[in-house]
C-alpha cells in the first residue's frame, strides 16, 4: 500500500522529468578536519551529522521539531540523505579540493562545514563557482557572509551577534545586581578566530563605555602561558574575555591558578571553553566561568526536542551535545528541510528553498528565535545565550527568561 | 669523456621534451575535477621541489625553511593585485624577484653554518617569517587575504571551474625550474658544487667563488619557490599564514626532491608523482575515518622510501652511468 | 613593572626553561653521539605523556610514581627505533644526512597518526594528582608545585646524565663520539653504544614528558609545540653539549617570558629566535659547541 503511494508520487514527479532521481539518495558533502589539529572537534561534528541524518532517514517516534518525523524526504518519495565526509586537515587548499571532489565526483548537491573560518572561506568559494549551496554550520567569522556570495548560507550566529549578546548580558546583569562591569581584558589567540572576535569585542566595549585594560594576543598552542596569565592578573579587569581553543583554554585556567589569580568574571567566546575536554581538564578551576553559547542543553522546557535528540547523540558519541554539535545537527536539519520543500535535489531549487526558509525557534533544538536568512545568507534570528559553569556543567543564565539559575556575578 | 657527458645531456633534453609533451596531453582525456586537481598539485610540487633541489640538492644546502619564500611569493602577487591592481600574471614575476632577493639576506648569515646548524637556522628563519605575517595587519594578519573572483581571465589567472589553464601554468612553471636545473648542472657552478661536496679545499683551488655561487643558487631557488607560491595563491583564491607560511610547507617542498632523488633532474618530478597522490588519496579515502590511518600510511611511506631507496626513487629508472654521477 | 611581577615572570621563565632543557638534552645527546637530528623527538615526548595518561586512567596512579616505568618504556622504545630504523639510515651509501632527517620526520608523522588511532584527537588531562593545581607562595611570587617538581626532576636527570658520563659506559660513549671508527679497534661495540645512546635520549625526553603531563594537556600534536623550541635549544647550546642544553633551555625560557611581558605575547617566540640567530652570528656552533 505504502509502496504503491510511493510509486504514485514517483509517477507524478516523472512528469517534471525528475523520476530517475526520485528515490535515489540525496548526497550531501561534509568537510571537516578529521585528522590533525582540529580533529577532536571534527570527529564530534561527524558524530553529530550521523545522528542528524539518522533522525531524517530513520524510523522512530516523531521528535517535535523540523524533520523530526523520520522516514526520509517525504516530498522526494522518501529519498534518503547520504552523507559523504571529507577530511580538510584544517588546510584551506585541501578543504577546497575536497569540496570540489564532493561536488563533481560524489555528486553532492550541497556542502556542510567546516569548523574553521579559513576552510569556510575556500569552500564557499568553490560552492559559489559550482553553484551548489554551502551551509556553514559553525564558522563564526563575520567576514564570511560579507562577500556577496549567492550560494552561502549560515544558520549559526556570527561573532558580532554573539558578542553583542555578551554585552547585553553585562548591561542586564549590572542593572539587576547593581554591580556594573567597568573594565574588560581581551585575551585571544593569534588566529582568524581570535582577531575577528577581539575586533568586535574592542568595538562593543567602547560602545558600552567599558575600558579595555588589557589587550593580549597570544601565540596559539604555546608551551607556556604563564607570562600571559601574569598580565591578566596585573590588569585585574572586571571581566576577562577569552577567545581560545580547547588546549589553550585549559592551559590559561591552570596558569592563572598557578600564580594565585582568580578572575572576578570570565566570559568566553565559546570555542574551546565549551568543549567537554575543557571541563574535564580544568576541573574545579572551571567553576564560575561563563561562555556565550548558541545552544542551551537545559532549555528543555521551551525546546522539547532537546531531550530525545541528546539521548540519540549521547548513545552515539558518549557525550552531551554542545555549542558546536548542536549547531551542526541544526544545520543538517535545516538543509534537509530545504531539500524536502524544494521537492528536488537540484542545487538551484535547494538554494531557493533555503532563501525561503522561515523556521520558528521552537521547531529547533536551539534557543534561537528561529531560522531565516537575509540577503547575504546569514540567519538573522540566531540569538545566543550566556551560560555559566556550575557543578561541572554549563547552565544557562541569560536571557533571564531561559535561565535555569541565577548568574554568580562577582564583579 | 666530454663526448659522453654531451651525449647524456642530449638524452636529458630529449627526455625533457617527451615528458613535457606527455604532461601537456595528460589532462585532456581526464574529465573529473578531482584528478585534474591532483595532477596540478603534483606538477606544482614537482616544480617547487626542483626549485628546492637547486639549493638543497645541487648546492648541498639542506633548507628546511622554504615555506618562507613560498608564502612571501604568494603574498607579493596577491597584495600587488589587490592593493595596486597589478595582474597576477605579472605578479608571478614580482613574486620571483622579491622571494629571490629575500633569499640573499637569509643565505648570507646562514651559509656560514655547517650541517645541522644550517638546517635548524632555516627552520627558525621560516618560523620568524610565519609569526611576523601572522601579526602584521597590513597583510591581513591571521585573517589572511581573500582573492575575489572577477570572471575568467588569463591576465588575472582566474578561471571559474576550468582546471586546464592552471595545468598549463604549473607545467610551464615546472618546466622552467627543470630547465634552470639542467643549465646549472652543466655550468661552472654545477661543477664547483659537486667539487665542494667532495672536498671544500679542492674546490677553492679550482678558483670558483663558492660563496657567491651559493648566493646565486639561493636566489634562484627562493625566486622559483616564490613564483610557485604566487601560482598557488591564485589557484586556491585565499591565503593565510597557516596555509602558505607554516613550517610543514617547508617539508612538503623538500620531500619530493629528497625521496625522488636529490641533485637529479628527474627526482623531484618522480618524488612528487608518488608523494602527492599518496597523500591526497590517503586523506580523501582514509582521512574520513578520522582515525589517523592516513597519517600512519603517509609517514610509513616516507620512512620506507627513504630507507629502501636512499639515492631516491629515480634510481629505479636510472642507468648505471647516472648512478656513478650521483655518487 | 613592579618587582614582584618581574620576579614572577622570571620564575615562570626559569621553570619552563628547565623543561625545555630536559627535552633538548635527549636530542643533544643523540646528535653528539652520531650526528643525527631526531625530528620525531617531540613525538617521543608525546608518547610518554600518553603513557602517563593511559596508566593513570587505568590505575589512578600518581604521575610521579610512573616516572621510572615510563622512563624505562621510552628507553626501550628509543633502542628499538635505533635498531629498527636509525641503524639502517646510518648504513646507507647515499645522502646519509638527508635520509636520517626524513626517516625521523616520517616516523614523527607515523607516531602522530598512531596516537590519534589509539587515543583519538581529543585533548586529555591528568588531573587530581597530589601536586595538581597547587602553588607555593613566596611573598607574592607563586611557584606552581607541578612545575617545581618538574624542575627538580630535570636537574636530577641532568645530574644523572653527568654521572653516566663518568661510568665505563660513559667513557665508551665519549670515545665513540670522538672517533666512531677507531673505537671498534679497541673492542667497543659501536652499534650497542649507539643503541644505548638512543635509549638514554628517549628516556630523558620521556622523563620530561612525564613531568609535563602533571600540568600540561596531552594531544596528538603536543610534540610539535615543543619540537621547534627543542631544536633551537640544542643548536643554541651547541649540538652534543649537555651543559649547553641546560644553559640554553633556561635562557630561552627567560627570553620567551620577558618578550611576552615587555613586548607582544604573540611574538614571544620571535624574541627567542632573534636571540638564537644573534648568538649564531658570533658562535656558529652555539654557546658550548666545539668549534
């Protein structure tokens, strides 16, 4: 019976000349660093996409969110999504070559990626030339969507949106407790991520009337950060704003502790600070650290899909979803929904469907207002949350209506 | 004796022409972009390795800092294009000039160092260049430089999806490095360098100014490496310090020459033809597992080739008299 | 800068410098003995750190207790690498210098891949041991205990290396260094000496890895962070000189710390490299290298 229905819908599609592809797998290319420096994050991303694609393709109890009903892409005759992973080794040239391979050889109709902004820059260039959508799940550099690309889409908020959230939080918590943060210290690695993040922070600190009392750019993956910690201690800012990946995040917490410095407040630009390896490595030292996040694992009341999705993810990768993996799952679901709405695996149709995307926040696992792309391909409804480590896990403290606890604000 | 050398050199030229023709025809029947890309990267690295070979092989100065010239070349042509409007097709030559000149002040102090001291010093100079570019806002700092696409053009060396133009570009580049190496082999300098390797004092008595010939080798080697970097930047469309100046690039440039056969005309090409596909294919088809299997295979391959064929893979093809010459 | 801060920066530089020195000591030893630069040296350190992590995770044993175990493991590994690869690399007829560089370089890539195969790409930390996250406060200058312990062990290891050089074996080592071919005539088994040299070199960097694991994260690429500094330390001190490695290590630690304090933290290694190039201009074979 069901099979007949499928055949019927396939017959309907035949009229538009798409029959041959109707029940075929829809191939999506996924480019991440799976070896080398970014491998840990890349491997988590791989697990996240595998979970997301199982949700789309598999048979399971419906999950209350976009594409949560399973059974493949209904409007493509139940076609399944097939992911092909490629290793960029965090090298822009290799990312570019792999994107080309996925498009031309694996016949990928869209690309997902890519963790670092440098690889995002070259992948988006390839997709532009081959006219295939690139959906940036977790690249957060603002420079990416400002290049007038037609095939670039980003579900994730970018650094400016994230940082704006941080300063909104400082304002709100200051008003609430009467203890306003007046000084900040910037601490960022010498990479595209660090410089983008710090540029925005410098600008917004000035706009908020806060003084930047230390502006420390450090060498990523250094053997030692003890002098850098000493500089932070001397400045003793109300809030330290670090932008670091996992290894340096662990090291700076230890280095500050080594010289007997306990900062009043730290607000991280996520990245390494949101990794479970950071929480494990820094242990008790991480208590009280705050971080922006695009994800709130504890927002289960307003986002009922979080619990079932996290259960699946945990079963697959033995850890909870985090800032990165949640965005990756969301990106895939958004893309699957667009392909489904397009009713076609043709890149141009997918692009148009992406442009028309308008998903309310409660249809996702994210605490966002929703997903809606502007002319540059940027999701304008991706609103961040602020979280604080308490009892070894991150808990949401802002926006206050989503908060699960009061922020421990020691300024 | 002279006749034997002359005959051998004629044979090399003939071989060069045949290989050039074969490489020119090679991509024509290939339709898939991935293989085309692989061939382009292979030929580019054959040229880069040959450029390295001029200094590291023929002249015997094992440089582990060529990423500096490669990266600087890429930045020179890209910045001249974006900030001064100089088309990259001309920028290639500017890159050659700047990187070549840069090799002089680097070579001047370093040539006084012997053996491993020289190798480590080149690593350090390369690292300094990397760190300075990373912290230099004028050249884009860590953010790097993005080359916008302005439509197909030979002057600007931009092609939407076509790979063939890049193929001929890198082929011309590799041929130029080969020709330079060929001419050096037969030159007075070439003889002098071979003599230096055997016996420094004997070479001095030949009346050749070793130091200035080394400087010339450094300039040529650095210049060609810079030109390769300029081509690479244009091909990838984006450069940042991590992708063109980082230390591992120095190894990538030297490796094909070392494994293929140093101080030989064909070693760099043979080395690149084995290494680049091995690295790309193992990453593409095994890297996806994320278990590091690709790194183990690649590293293992380097160890095995270096031990099994210390004189380079070229010796698998070579004739007896060539062996004698390499030794 | 207030005096307390200057002292704090200097203390940080000293503690790190001693670690650099110990990492470099093994490298220098191997070089001095047989003219081989081991480009997989950082990876050996990484393996030692992973060994600590793995045993700690399994048994909960304190990293300090694991010191002898891991040092012996690395000693064996060093000898195995010599027997399996380096002896072959030294016996080749062509391009010996290049072959040994690239054999150890290939080995480094292989070890990185293998580490990822076994432990994944995740960063790991050894936490909760008895020195972890504790510091000694000396009138406002803080000395983190894991680093202090590492420094003491480092000095002890140098003393140990010095003692070894006084033994019968040490004299054979020195003789082999002086004249590789002549020693065979007086009945010294050169191959055995070389293998022991590799064992000692790997053991030394293994000790450094164990102590480092007490306060530093572990990951497949952790060796690379230390490798370049180690090569510079050895070349600055003079290849083959133990005293050189010690002095150069401390010097580099201090230059790095003060470059970060007084100039740009992101350029602290440029400060180190500049000092190195400056020294090499006047002493092409480093501070203590034989001219």
